[in-house]
């Protein structure tokens, strides 16, 4: 009797038409049967947002005729929720999100729709992985990323995946043969120092464009940013439990 192929849910935050999504599908297709539920438009920077004040629509996608593929009018997390409840009507064996056009290292993970889809999967105890490439170009070269996807997904499916975590995988902008390897890392302590470009519309009313500068004080060699700077794929185990356990005893000393 042949072994049943794993069911793999594929999503992203750059939208159903993104090259990164197609590259991810091509990379994971050998590992199992694929279901695709992706946003109908770009949803970058949405974090873990869900749609509560509008309807959600789920439509078959003509872009992937050979797969069970749908577009969703909501966020990446909406895509995961609808995929589980309405498309699969159960849980997949693996959830993969991406390949994002742009990195999601350090604190960027908090804003990332790509990673929030993976975190949602982890909350459902689904083995989940988010993939990001350090290239914002819509026509980026994903060959190195596809190598990384195959390496990580192969390992994830061959062993016991830890419960209640997902993997944040970032890939340097290098050709496959130039990538030095894969490193398991911690998230670097780095963040965006925000500023705004204030302008005026034709009616004289102000509007703003968000901009900022990435601040990094953490230069140690065990971080995701160090790995990427030095030609490695970074893999950061990521959890949704945001409790700061190390200060519970200290806060307990406060007088309330």
C-alpha cells in the first residue's frame, strides 16, 4: 500500500499573483498534495490582522488550474482560517507561507503578514514555516530560495516538528551555489526608528508616508541578521507565547 502524501497548505502576503508564491509552490510540490489560499491583493505589513468589520470572499483562482487554489479578500491570517474551516475542513500536514519579497528578520517578524500566517498555523498545532527572500524586486531570482525551501521542508516532514512553534526562514539574495549553508539562530535585537514624510494633497490637507531607519545594536554571530550578512540562510524558531517569563518574579515584587 502506498503511503499517503502529506497535505500542504500554501499561502503568502504578497498576493496570489506574486512570483514568490509560484516559486514556493514549485519547491514544495514534490513533497505532497497542495492547497493554495492566498490574498487577492498584496497584504504586506498586516501582521496578525483579521477581518472583523467586513465580509470575506473566497473564490477559485484560475492562475493555478492544476491545484486546489483560492483567493481570499482578507489578510494572510484570514486565508489560513478559511483554508482550515472551509477549504480543507481540517488541518493540513504542513503550512508554508511566502516566499516573501523582502526580509522578515529581527523585529520585522512582528509586522509580517507572511510570518503571521505561519504563527496562525502554529497556534493550530500545524507544522508551519514562513520563507522570505532579501529582495523586494517583484521579479527577484528565487532559485536560491527554492533550494532552501526544499532543504527545510524535507527536514520538517522527516521528523517530529515541535509543537506550538513555527520557523522563520530568511534567505540571502544569493545564487544557490553562493549560499554557505543554513544556520539555526535567534532573532536579532534590531528595530525600525520611524519617521514620516509629511506632504499636502491638492486641497492643502496633509498626508503622510511612513519611512524610517533600521537600527541595529546587536552584532553577535548567533543572530539571523549575522547569518544573512555572512551568506547563510537563517532559521529562527518562533513562538506566539509572548510572556516575558524572566521578569515574572521581578514584577511579583511590585506592590499592588
